[in-house]
């Protein structure tokens, strides 16, 4: 139960701070309105670090089903723990997104752009192309998992800096690879808030774009697994 509750709380923190920055820069009359992409990517990276420092000492702070599955594939996590981790992450994402809505409720009310409201909760592609969008999400998540495995390799001796470095990794993925799809790189990060968007009484909202929703779920799972296997392959050559 401790493992799952840590994944739940960590994901609440991640989504509250991540969705929060999108709300801050996107919704009308927020003091951060128009803050831009660097603000968004920086806050998501810092959110990962803060969530990891808060709960990582209990569960490892996966906060991401793609990472959880990738770790199980290479033997870094028991498969029996995977369902509980994923359920906790998804529930945490729903709760985190719901708290974001409550925090910015007045700003949702006066914002007319329904796409901007949806964007607080979930990702959407800049150019809608199923194959390209899947590849983009897979590449970003492969880099995420490969990078996390590298950061936490015992030979690096990073110790308590590992969570901060994971946050920097997410930041640079957003800056470098995030433009085409908004870099979900995490099924729970996208699906949980998308569910929240669907069920919350947000004034003037549009549909939750369910036709796109499978891409930020399937793409990261494929990419995360590939990233873990690539890292495992190369480390067998080096050790």
C-alpha cells in the first residue's frame, strides 16, 4: 500500500504543478498569461523533480505507466506491482487535474477558447498525423527512459541529485522534442487529466478529443520499452 500511495501522491503533485503552469499561461486574466513554451517546459521539469523528491524514496517515483512497464520489461520491477502502480498513477493524475480546475475555476469561466481549456488537461498535436504523432511520443519517451536509467546507473554516483537530473531531463525533452505533440511521454499524465476534463463541469468546454487519446498512451508505452531495451543492450557491451 505504501508503494501505491506514494505513486498516487507523487502523480497528484506532478499533474497539479504541470497542468497548473499550462493554466497559468493559457487562461484569461492569469498573471502569467502568455508566459510561453520555456515557462511551460521548465515548470513540468521542476514538477517531476519535486514529485520525485517527495515520494521517490518510497516507490521510486515512476509517476508514469510507460516507465513502470519499461522497468518491468528489463527486470527492474516485479510484474505483480505493475497494475497497482498504474492504477495509482492514473487516479493521482485525475485528482491533480481536478485540483488544478478548482484553483483556476474563475479563469476557466472567463476563457472563451475551448481548445485552451482542453490544453490545460491533455496534449494535442500541432499537425495531426497518427503515424508521425505516435513516433514523436515514442521517441520522446524512449529518451526519457534511457536517460533515467543512465542517470541512476550506479557508476554515476549522483545520489540525491537523481531527481533533479530527472527533472532537467524532462525539461530538455520538452524544449527539444515537445513541439510536435506537446510531449505527453506519460500515459497517466494525458489520460487521467483527459478523464477529468470529460467529467468536470467546466463552462464552455469542448469534447475531450478521444479520437487522439490513444496516441499519448500507446506511443509512450512503445517508446519507453524500446528505450529500456536499448539501454540494457548497450550496458551489456560496456560492462
